[in-house]
């Protein structure tokens, strides 16, 4: 008679992939062959697809997890987002009442768990920062120039602005303490004078002691210039077409978009062009009206360019060949947001780990002018990329303001390995499942306090939504609407400091022999006092020293009532106690009579 063990491994994979994921761990214990089939990644890939609706490749919710760990952590995370009680904190930023905030950085574990928030305006150059969770300890640095900036970039330590023929470099840490840490650098070549700055890139893993290039700038004349943080021009790279976007890992490559093509250059001198690839259509004429975005995933060696209805992924892992992959949209792209992950997981060339559960995918959330949000994997190897899911235009509740047809209902989006957060106006946002697009939490925000009148009287868009990029399973984030901020958290969050604390200095004096002897003697004395107090407490507890004679008698009678009447020992003890009590009373009476007799004798002697 045939049994299930007679089936080939391929059919067992199909059977086990239909089993509940929670039971797969128990089935591994049946026999060696079942264990071999169950640990096969194909089994788990198909089981994940049936349970969560995920494609074959997806981002891990936590690093270094097994398939079973990924399953349970993902279930817990989704449960927190959907069921946990929410905490919201609203506050206002000191940013000179400017709402043109287009650069937002958030660190949720800094400042001992209070977090750190930095906002900046590339239009006016103002920068503000504060505690992320409560808005305290705010700082503000206005732009002191009179001219508007042509290009701007910032990180936690430095901000760089291109104004006419000057590059303004500001040390943000020094600005917050000394107030004077600005370097104004002039262009190195007179040939590029008059060309506008069009793009700036800053090295995210800079070192203040390093003198190498940490800043790259591009111009409308097609020139790229490399700078140090001290404002020194280190190299000038000529070009013939205006540059629209610029990215670099500051170690291997410089990638940029011109009006007609993608260019990949070596970051090492003489900065040769390694490869080029034509764009679907030139970025000029009628196509200038469309919004263009450019991201680079150095870990997966992919350059992501969106313009109009086209999203192109250029894989440069086999240079000088560039492989083109396409994702066709049903509307024009108005916003393209990369998954919230640590910068080092994107900047380090070729660091994608395809052996982990899910294949270490990297998701994007693309917002269309129709209000839909498309979730897709930029590391997909297919020539035609298949989206993971599409979220319909969101409904933010009956209290949401009515919008005209020419206004996009979505102004901001954030995505991690578990959820997609879609925001509109006045701080409203919803939370969706990243695999299926099903709504997890509707109207996840709360109303702002009445003192923030602008949030009620005007149609204020959400500038940015930030999720914790260090922990994909974290259920907290921050919503920035110009000068108004709302921090939200679902469930409890235990902060994990992103930086190791500095070791404490050793106190050599405390380690001297005489000090150790004194310390040991004090400890021994404290132990003796503690033991003595414990003994006294036990004596009082078990010997009843805090009871008088009558109370002891009542306790004894109560104990005798609870024992059998044949307990002769107890009866003798009670009788002895009564006799002792009578004897004590008689002795006390005799002592009183002797005292009265003595007083009478003393009085008679005085009268005589």
C-alpha cells in the first residue's frame, strides 16, 4: 500500500507549502526526509506566497532570520500595526513659518530613545532640528544669504548649497554650538562660471579627518566637480550635456542623468566613462512638464529612473553592459519613494544577500497622478517587472476635506518591509499591508490641537512620512506637515541605540590595595548588619515577642480549638499558662501591700 513517503520530493514540497506555517516546524521532527523537504527554500517561498500574498522575492523584516523567524516576526508586526493602541504627540517646529520642507531626516533611537528629527528647505535654506518624540530641544539655523539656492543637499552633519558660482558648506554640529562654521568655496575653473548648480551629492559615511572627495556637484553645463568638506575643489570633470540628477557611492562609481542618457563613470581618477544608456525620450520640450526621479541602489547595482508613465531600472552589475528593465504604469509618476532601510545597506556596492529568506529584495512605492500607489521590487531580475500590489486612491474618513479633481489625494508615502503608509493633507494617513495592499489601519492619525489653526483653516500637505529605517518591524513613525509634526507609535517600543556608548574611564585610585581593603570592610559590615536584622525579624515573627499575655492566651485557645480534644500536651500547656498568670498577679498584689506599709512608716517618722 502506497504512502505519502512514496511521493517524490517535488510533490512533498507542494503538499507542505499548503500547510499552515506554524505547523511546519513540528512536521520537521517526523523524519529526516521530511526535515530535508521542509527546510527547502522553495517550500517556504510557496507557503509565504499562500499565507501573505508575497512574491518569490521580498525584503526581510529582520536581518539574519530563518524562515520560521521571519514568519512569526511578520505576524507579530502586522498584529501591532492593526490592533495595538496608538500614541500620538503633536508639536510645532521653529522654522520661520516656512512650509517648503523637502528634506527630512529621522533617527528614532538617538538621544536615549527620544529620537532626533532634522528638517530643511532647499528653497530657503533654513534648517531645524529637535527631539523626534516630543519636539523639545529645538534648534533653528536660517539661511543668511539674499539669493535663492540653485541646489541643496544635507545629512546629519553637513549641509551644502550651490548659489551662483559659490558652494556654501555648513557644519551643522558646529552651528548648533558655536554659531560660526560656514565655508564658502569658489569654483575651480573659470570655464564653468555662470553655469547653474543642478544637483549635489554628499557622502553619507564621511570622515572629518579624511581629505578625499565627500561632495559632488553637477551643473547645467554638464560639468561635475568634486570637493572636500573643507571647501577645496579636488577634481573637475567636463561634460557636454546638462545634468539633471547625480548620485555616487564615493568609492566606485558616479552615476548621473543628462537630458538624453544615463552615464556611469569611475570614481577613481581619471574618472573615465564606463557605460552609457539612452533614456526612453529626451528630457526637453514637452517632456519637461513631467516629474522625474532618480535613485541608485548600489547594493543591488540598480539605477532607478522614473519619468512620465515609465519606470526604468538600469542594472549595471555587468559593466560595460547595462541591462534595462521596465515597469509600465497606468498614470504619470508624481512621487517615487525607496524602502526605509539603513543607508549603508544601499551604499555598499554589491552587498545584496540573495541567500536570506526573501532574497533581500528592495521595495519602492510609486505614487501616480490618479492617486494610486504601486509597490514593486527594484531588484527583480525580470525584463518586465511585475508589481507586488497596487493600492487604490485612499479614503481618509468622513472628516477629510473635499478635494477638487486636479489635486492629487496623496502627497507623501513611506514604505518598509511590512507596511506602506500613505498620507494626504492635514496630517491624515492610512496604513496598508505591503504584500496585498489591504488596509491595516484607517485614519491612523489624530487631529492636531486647536492652537495649530493653520491645520484646520488651510489645506496643508504632508511634506514627508518617515519610518524607522533601522528596524523594519518597528511600529512607529513621524509625519511632517511643514512646520507641524506628529509622532505616532502603535504598541510599546524599546529603543536600541544605534551607536555604542563610549567606554568609561577607569579610576586607578579606586583600584589601590588600601581602598580595596576599606571597601571590602564596609561591605562586610553591611552584610553583618543585614543578617542581624533578618535574624531579629525572624525571632519576632515566630516567637510572638510583640504579643502580651492575654493575646498569647487567645492565640493558644484558638490553636487548641483547631486541634483534636485528645491533645493532652496542649491542655497541660494552657493550664500551666493560667497558673503562671495567677502567680504573677499574686506577686504583684504582695508588692503593692509592701509599698503601702513602707509609705505609712515614713509618714509616722516624719510626724514624730
